[in-house]
């Protein structure tokens, strides 16, 4: 009995060590919202999710992958067009959000339509202007694929792909997309120093932006009307589409500012290509309405030097180790090994 209890403790301890190796909360960050107990991370599940993320098999005509709109080199979003593009050259309704630090988010999509990361991928898979498929069709295709039979068996001890396991594997890979090693982070841990210009910009940021773009995640995870004039094409009313409440009209999720240097174009519809355009909007482009965030009633007016300093600080949020980390790229070697061993 004592021997059995000792073995059990060792197994639990080993699982905890593996979990910490696969996901570690950065120092001085809040605890994640994601419930890891319901989808415990393993190397095998993460690999499966990583393969799925880069595979166009998820789309109806096998032409569009998650990576099509979420490239690692642009902070897991796209930079070549304002709105996401999908199958048959169709154009989506919003700019794709950058993917990072998702374990700390309670709601997903620009309007918060999804409240569980394990279900998030279902939205683009089923959207007619994105992947245009269904979970049932995806599972059928996966179960015809010999490599996926091996990947699913390694991950879930069952070679049969299911919708639940597919979505949970993709979520596991996305959970590993943690960006926490920018110059800002190094300054906060006393491993680097801001330049005078960056320090000035940091003070401007804390006075004007930090209430919504809260450190260290640089988003408060909430929804706000930031005064964008209604777009003439889509007439997107944001969160109101989900809640049907007038007080949510024109509210969109506050995006993270991490890696903002690489995640243009900006806003839910990608209307701004440059950070200067964003700052000009807050200075003199805000449209007043009943749901405009109270903190923006008077705009954010900065002189030209202050704008330069603020942008200098925002550039310290770039995490190039995250952007170019090979463990987030297409798993070429892993797939080659699986193919050869089959």
C-alpha cells in the first residue's frame, strides 16, 4: 500500500513538472483564466494542435488554414489586407485578432462571441467567408489521413479523431503562444533600461492608455467604444450583435498592444495601417455617441513630440523571440519523422 501511494505521488509530481515545462506563468503576471484541469497540456496534444493550426484540411476546399490569417511573423495575425480572407477568395467581416497570451482571456473574437478557448476554432471553421466547413466534415477528412491517426493516438490514446479532441488540441497549441520577453519585460525585471524617449513614452502611456491597455497583458480584456465612426460597408455594431443590448453598441474587445509593431492594420476592421493614424484618431477623430467610453470623452491630445515618444515606448513591446520561435512554426521535422516511421 505504501509503495502504491509513493508511486502515485511520483506520477502526480511528474505531471506537474511536465505542465510547468509546457506552460509557465511569467513572473508578476496574474493567474491565467484558462482551466488547465479540463484540458491538461501534453507535448503530444500540443503537437497535434500545431499540425492542425497549419493544415488547410480544416477548410471546406482545403485551401485555408488557421495560419492563413494568423502568421507567427506578424504576431499571429495578417498584415496584407484589412479584413480576413477565406475560401473562394471571399472576404470576411473583420480584421483577424493577434493571437498571444490567450490563457489570460475570458472572451474571444472582437465581439466576445466565444467564451471558451476550447471552442474558439469552431467559429472560423464554420464561418462561410473563412473556412466554410463544419466540424463533422473536418473529422471525416482527418479520419481518412494516416498521419492524423497516429497523431490522435499519441495525443489521446485513440486513433479516431473527434470534434472535441480536434478543438482541444488546437486550443493547447494556442495556449503555448505566450509573449513575455520584450524589451519592456526586460526593463521590468531590471535586465535592461528604457532610453529617455522610451521612458517619456511610458509615462505618457500610463497617463493616457493604461486604463484600457492594462499592464502586463496590455489589455483589460473588456469591451469599449473607442469612438470609431461606423464603417460604411459592414455597419458593424460590435458586441451589440451578441448581447442585443443598446448599451453595447459599437463596443469591441480591447486588443493587446504587445507586438503592435507587427500586428497592423489596426482596429476591428483594419482601417488604420500606421500607429500615427491610430494616435490621430484619438486626438481628433473620435465620434461622440451614447456608448462612447467615458475615458475618451475629451480625446487624447498629444503634441508631435509626445506622439513620437509614445510610439517609441510601444515599440518596446515587440517580442522578436516570440515572433521567430521555431516551436510555433510549422512542425516540418516532426511531420517528417512521423511519415518515415509510418
